[in-house]
C-alpha cells in the first residue's frame, strides 16, 4: 500500500485546475466560494480516499457538487452586487479572459460543464460523464458542441490536446 501525499501537496497540485473549473461554471465571486468549499470538503474526506484514486477527478467531482450548491444558494438570495462596476472581475484577468468567461456562461449547462471539466479540469470524457451524468458519448458530444459554439462566439478559442486555449 502506497502512502498518500500530504493534503497541502494536493491543494498545490490541483488548486489552480479546480479554480479554473469553478470559474468556468460560476461567477468569479461564487467560484472562489465553491473553490474554498471544495477543499474544505476534500480535506475532511481525504483520509478515506484510496491511495490509487484519481485525485483530480475526485476534486472536480466535489467542485461540481459545490457549484450546484452555490448555484442553488444564489437562486435563493437577492444579488445586490449585480449593478456594481468591477464586482466579480478577477484582478489578473484581461479582456480575453472576461470575453471567454462571458462566452462560457452563455453555453447550455451540460455543454458548459463538459467543456469546463474536460478542457479546463483535464478529465476524460468517461470521468466527465460520471460527474455530470449520462454516457461518455454524450459528454464528448456536449463538449464538442460547446467548443463549436465557443469558436463561433469567441474567435480566439482553440481546443488542442484536451486543453482550452
């Protein structure tokens, strides 16, 4: 039996990927909350995680569930910050990041999730299907349709070797 790395190593190795996935699904402010909640939940569950588990897929699955929780919570509360200028804009984001985030936000939910989890989260289509439900072929189709839409609405989008650029 191999021992697992310290949890801090897991956060350092996968934190950026989980944040990219959360930001692709949620607003920047809500994504930060989902990211934090993902790692709090993961830290609690980490001791029981098998040492041979796909840690990245496990974290993206938790992030997916936290994104659903945040989406439900947002739907229940009023958004007072919606009209404030600059709210939800990441400090290091440039106009291309914001344009891409806006284009991603316009995709249908399954397409947005499939693109985020496969191209930003690095999950296989089988893992994407396990996270969002459905078959591997359906996940592949949703990602392909999402990328096709992004290419039409955001000309700078390319998808190569499983990465969104």
